[in-house]
C-alpha cells in the first residue's frame, strides 16, 4: 500500500520490449484501448499489431509501441490514484515520463521518438559500440580504468551511474573490452555484457545528439502536472522548456540514476511503481536505495491485484 509519504511512477528503457508486452491489458481496460487506438490513428500505424502480434518486422516502432503501452498503463491506474510526487524514466523511459506528466501531447512525443529512433538506426558509428555492467569495483577505480584506456574520453566512459560499486560503461567496443580487462585486473567480480550493437550515453552518441536538436525544436513542451526527473543531471523540473532541453541532451550524456533515486528518497518518496514489462528499473533502483519499496505492473493481473490491495486514492 502507498503510504502518506507518496509515490513516484517509473518507466523502463527500450531494451524491455524484448521481454514482451502483455496484450490482455488492451482486452480488459477501456482506458488502455482508447490510448492505443488513438495512438494508432495519430501515428498512422497499427501499433497493436506491432506491439503484440508481429513484434519482429518493425524494429523502428519498438520504442513507439513501448511508450504507448506504458503510457496506457498509467492512464488506467491514474483514475484510481492521486497524482504521483514525480515521474522518472530509465534512459529512453524519460520520454514516457514526460508524456505521463502531460508536458507534451502523446501524438507529438510518439512522432519525436520515431524521428529520434531513425537517427539511431542510421548511425553506423553508434553500432560499433557496446555497453557492459561492471560489478563490485569502486566507481572511482572504474573511472580511472576508462581514463587509462581513453584519456580524453573520446571513445568510452561511464554511461550509467548506479552505485559506488556497480556501474555501466559505454563506448566503442574495442575500448570497452580494454576497460573490462583493466577492471578485472583491479578486482571487478563480474563483467556483464548488455549489448554489442549500440553504445547509448557514450561519446559515440554526440553526432546524434547534435542532429536531434532540430527535431526537439519542432515540439512544444508545456509545464508538467508533476515533476519529471532528468537522467542528465538527476534533478526534477516542472518547466516544460527545461524538461525538453535536458531530454534533448540525454543520449550523449551519462544517466545519473543514483542521483535520481537518492533525491526521491530525500523528498519523502516511499514507493516507486514501475509501469511496463519486467522489473529492471526497480532492480537497478533497489541497489541504490533499499529503503524505498518497489512494485511493478507488467500485465492485467498485476493491475487488478494492485487495485484490489491498495487504497483508491483520488
């Protein structure tokens, strides 16, 4: 149950699409169907088909489908709960957070995300990269390993800040491999590859980030209904221009996830509710602040259990 301290909603990044989106939510909740059908009309694509039936043929729509799915879950539960204290999104999930906070209309955020995905898909330099989680190595030592391999931080650096001894490096694959060898030599217990076909939040993304400015300038972000946290600096904002500006810089800068979660804890957030497939946001957040409670909604049963076991909060 959500206590008096309040809760934040959280949205996952694009990688969770591979876990599968649950179509039964569409079948059982009219609010969800309305979101999905309207989004399909706005976007001119059968998003239901590419979300739940044919999930392979249109990888360019994966982020659009995921955003619509997660946003639809929020619209279902928002009928029964007071506004969250904040919205957070892990990496690309920040776009969904902005939509949920109503600082940009759903059709516009879907168009923006699709345009940005096209930049990513067509950037061959980005595809030379990889991302790796390094576990049980002091963060400062890991930063020193990156600097030893790449003194100017032109090819590899910390891409996601999780905790003092668990972080993610991102960059050009050869440089990432060299950092991993140094990390093992310095005592890292586990080296966990995350992807070999992209290096988000790395120096390889700077060209995309500059090109993306054109697309962000096309869309208006109004002031949000509740604070939206930025992965770039770990702080929250309601001002629409500020949310847009920081979101436009996200792909080329590290995700300061530990700063976000620690700030939520200081601001009396007692519960984080993750909306979307899997529980990766909750898992990454729990290692930062185990004192916050976490839950997630992946499917129809999760939503029904939540509504049954929690107060209806208006």
